C-alpha cells in the first residue's frame, strides 16, 4: 500500500492503544491524523495532529476538523479509516452519586463525537473505501456497577455501528465497520481505574489482581491485531471481535 492511498484518522492517539496504533501505522508508511487534547512529541511527514477536547460541546465537527482541509483537498485517498478510540471511563461511581456535568461530558467524548465523526466521514468521502473501527469493551454488553456512563456509551457505540452497517447495505456505500474489544490493556486508563474506591467501583479488586498477576494486554499487541484486521482487503461489512479471539 503506498503512503498516499490510505488515510487513517485516530482519535486518542496520544496514549495507550491509540499511541500504539499510531506507531504501527507510521511504520507501515500510512498517513495519520491524530486527534486528542495532547500532542505527541513526534515530527513525522505522515502525521498531522489536532488538539481538541472532545468533552467540550461548544463547537461543531466541521470547525474541529478545519485544520484538515489542506490534506483532504490535496490528496486522492483511496481508503479512509476512522478509528474511534478516544475514551474515558470517568465518571466512575454509582448512578445517584455522579456529577451531572461529568455524565454529559463523558457521553459527548465516548459516544457523540464518534457518531459525529462517522457522520462526517460518510458525508465527506462518498466515493472512497471507508472503514470505521469502534474501540469497544465488554462494558458494551455487560452491566458493571460503577460504570453506568461508560457501559451506556460503549453499548450506544456498538448499536450505532450495527445501524451504520445496516444502512450501508441500503445505500450501497463502500463501508466496513469493526467493533473491536481490545482486551484489558496496560494503559493509563487501567492505572486510573485501579485507584477507584470499592464503594464507587465494586469490581476494582479484580482489575488490581489482573495487573498484579501480569495479565494485562500490551497495547502494541492489541493495536497490531486491530491493524491487521483493518488492512484485510476482504473485510466484511461488519466485524465484531475482541483481542485474541482470532487466534493471534
Ligand atoms: N484500558 C482498557 O483496559 C480498555 C479495555 C477496553 C476498552 N478500552 C477502550 O480503549 C480505548 C483506548 O483506551 P486506553 O486504555 O488506550 O486509554 P488511555 O491510555 O487513557 O488513552 C485514552 C486516549 O483518549 C484520549 N481522550 C480521552 N479523553 C479525551 C477528550 N476529552 N478529548 C480528546 N481526547 C480524549 C486521550 O488523549 P488526551 O488525554 O491527550 O486527550 C488518550 O489519547 C478507549 O476507548 C477505551 O474505552 C480500554
């Protein structure tokens, strides 16, 4: 694949899984747009970074993506992939004890922005081969006490992906969706989670044990598996999978 054929937009490229995926894409000579609050201290001709806080609801998606205009207009991308990876597990706590604003901010980051970016992608690239990876979680299927907002956002993202796949059958657009559960990752999100109080997250001890016993997944391994999937020329319309399930 030549560098100007595949454009990959990664949200949350500054840390954890997103950072690992960024490195893999750049090694593969793929052009990457990374969007997060922090910049990565890396100068690379194939990397463009946008700094934005997804929890702020004051601006529209077109305004947010304005710095991309020269890239989008200048190059003829054959494939454009959006990886909706940015996310937060906060606020952790039982419903009834949460700060109302943090509920809205979290849903905006984890659910509204990925849906808005997907909407933008489909509108902006009607002729290209499109791929959207939604970084999901077991929390999309299973209720965890203390993760009311996180579970809700991941379940919503999963359903949005299923709807988009169904719509693509109708519209005939060249879109594939990957709902990917990356495993329990050794990233700052897990560091943060292990600091939760048991009253706000009753299962916290299980996650502490996974860390203690060395069972966390290295973000690079998970990102590698995801990237292999996204580079599959015969990717079906909708794939839902989790780290390790495909035998890697
Ligand atoms: N860690 C796990 O065990 C685990 C398990 C299942 C699923 N996941 C999912 O995997 C994805 C990546 O998680 P991770 O473990 O790699 O977490 P991480 O290391 O904490 O990274 C999260 C990324 O999201 C970005 N982000 C968070 N809030 C943002 C905001 N308001 N605006 C813009 N960017 C924001 C962060 O960038 P800035 O801080 O620079 O903004 C960072 O790059 C998430 O969707 C998470 O839900 C993680």
